């Protein structure tokens, strides 16, 4: 039955088919990262993609000028990957602007933060382990 | 002195400037993921981007037809993000083709594998914690 539904959806609209599959709670939990973006004029938004007892994976969505203030996690490493836009990263006392497709790690116990110093939206894929 | 060098490079070539910064061993360890790609006709390649006692982050690079055979990690979660191309993911007995910008988790103790069933190269960003 589910197989027939999938075939039907596939024939009508491949995109809808992929989305329907991704939404099926009993199946593989795949997501299209850009469909998960969420922005708020008040502050940068964190959208959780995956979370277990051992790690989390979020999207961070910044309007121009928004920031994640510099902070530190004891014993947990964070990785930022720039999906869209560019931002200024502060890690361990150094600051650098990173663009789309750049990846950087903020190791455990090292202070880190991000500011969207560009005029466009900034979207990051963020991974941290272990979960704080 | 380093500041002068950076300014000089910046004025001549912004791309070279960014790369020079990324290579500086005493600075922030930022990388451009696509500059790290490596392929081998014999088998899929794993390129480590970051590794700590708690997790690793790799690029997996598949020529058409190459695969990561289905396997399981006890107590460690893996996340696959499709940077380039498309591949067929096997997770927990389900198989699905995922395209660029899709992300999926293989939770701890769940069997998982990837096959590049497309005619083009496949590049994945892979996170795992804790490190096995």
C-alpha cells in the first residue's frame, strides 16, 4: 500500500515524492537542509536536525547583523560548516570571515562565536559532540 | 609582519589570501571542503577534516559505482550530508537515493552503507561521535 502511494507520488511530482518520503516517521529520517531554514528578526535561530545522547546537529540561521555571542563548551567540540552566505567567526581569539563551503572547528574549551557581518542571510550546519 | 603579509596577499588576490590564511598552522583551522576532495579509481576515499578524542569529521569521495559497504558502529552515531552528487543510502534495512543538500543520520547500532549508483562523483560530509 505504501509502495503504491510512493509510486503514485513519484509519477506526479518527484519533489513531492522525496518530501513525502522524508516525512514518513517510520522510515529513514532524511532531510533537505534548505527546507529546514527558519529566520527571526529578533535573533538568530537554531533548528535541530538530529540529536542523540552523544551529539547534536543543528542549522543556525542569521539575518544580517545577528550573532551567536562568544562562549565556551567544556569538553565538547563544535564544527561549523557554511551552507549559505558568509560570516565572521571568532575562535580562540582569532577572527576570520568564512564563505560558503568553508568548515571550521571550535575545539573543546576554546571560546567561539559567529557574527553575520554580511548584508545577506547566513546559514550554518553545526555539529557538536558530546551533547553539552 | 604576518599582518603585513596578509594585507599584501589580500590586495593581490583575495582567493589566495583566504587559502594562505587557511593553511597557516598557527591560526584558525578553516578549510574549503571542495579543495579537500580526493578520488581513487580503486575505492572510495576518506579524507579527514577534523578529529578529536570525541568525534571525527571526514569527506567521503566516491567515483561512480564505488561504495561504503553496510556496517554497524556500536554506540556511535553517524551523520551523512550530501555535498555533491547523489547516492543510495542503506540505513536500518531501508534504502533511498539522496541528492545534494540532503542530510541523514545512521544512529548507533543501526546498519548503514552508501553506494554511488549515479554516473557522477559523490562527495559526502560525514560526522561521527564518539570516535570508534
